[in-house]
C-alpha cells in the first residue's frame, strides 16, 4: 500500500514537472493588462497541431475588442496554441494567412498575443511577423494610424467632461473626426486616456477613463460610428516621460505634460485621397 502511494506521488510530481517544462517564460503583465516589454515564445514551439499553427477566420479577428473574456476569445479564435499553463494572463497563437504574391507558397505567418488584466479581461493585443519578417499581419493590408492629443489642450485642469473642453481641444477633435471620416471602412477606434504621475492610481484611472469616454462621445456626435469606438482609461500606468520631482513643483508638472494625453489608435482601410 505504502509503495503504491509512493508510486502515485512520483507520477504526480513527474506530471507537474513536465507541465512546468512545457510552459513558456512569459511576459510580465501588469494588473491593467499592459506590459513594458513583450516576450514572445519561439514561433514554432506551439503545442497545437504539431507545431504548425492555424489559419484563423479573418472576420473573427476583426471582432476582437478590449474587455472581452477568455471564453469570448476562445469562441472567436480558439484555444491558445503555446504552453502558457493555467490561470495565465497572456495567450499566444501562431496564425497563417493566404497572401497571394507574398510569402512562401503565398502564405504569411504571424504570432498573435493577447494580454489580460487582473480580472481576466483582454486589454492588449500584439502582432509579430514570422515569415516574411516584414509582413503585414492580421490577414489583410490595413491602414493603421495613431493620433496623440494633448490632454492639456483638450480639457481644463483635472476635468474630463464635454463642458470642460477647451476651444482648442474641440478644434483638434473636429480635425480628427474629419480624418476618420476619410476611411472607407473603420474596423475599430481605440481611445486611451493617460494621466501624469501625480495623484493616486484610482483617481488617475477614473480621470483618464472619463476623458476617453468624452472623446468617444464627441467623435460620435461628429458622425463617427459609436459601435466601433472603445474608450479605455490607462491612468498613470504608461508614462512616456520620467521627470525629477526635486526642486520647483511647477517645473515638475510642466515636465510631465507629455504624459497627459489621449491616444487614438485606428484600424481602418481605404483612406480616401
């Protein structure tokens, strides 16, 4: 009996060790589902379909949005294809796309990564071209654009509602709406509010979310389809500039200005000339 239990324990330990060996050394994912450095597994070290990856449904990829659950992602693109392990906050895939005239046998291969926040909602999405190394990933040629707007120009200090917008900010958003209207098709418009490093994480998260929602509302009022726009508040989690807070406070606040921003990432096609 004792020997039998020892054998069972040895088998269990061996299985756990094997599972651990199969998991990848992953990305350090922050609580908000972002990272400072994306870590990719080796492209062909998948545990799915003999290391070959899959041909995804391109339309399903276009349906993916921030805030989705793991079950919703599973329904669209299937289970992750690398050995991440259990209760992880990143999923990795190896996808192939039919691209006539591009790639070996007219096929483009890319890795795709999804990062989840602490509550397991999808927040960040990344592509990495595998073959060819300079390929456009995602299954179709896209016009990807990013616009960065100064929050100081958009809103009064510590404010984030439509009534708090400056005349200069309204003019900037009018120009942005005009740019977005030139797309033949808008697949998604991700609006992310950012703050500087001053104040609590909770306060900054709420302020950045409110500002992103206001920009979304304003653009919708200017004719941009509301159903393709997503508003997200990143708070102070993604600064683009670090400053020393020694000495003059006003100078410190001014130095942090680039962090107070709203970023608009556009996935669209067919920009009119």
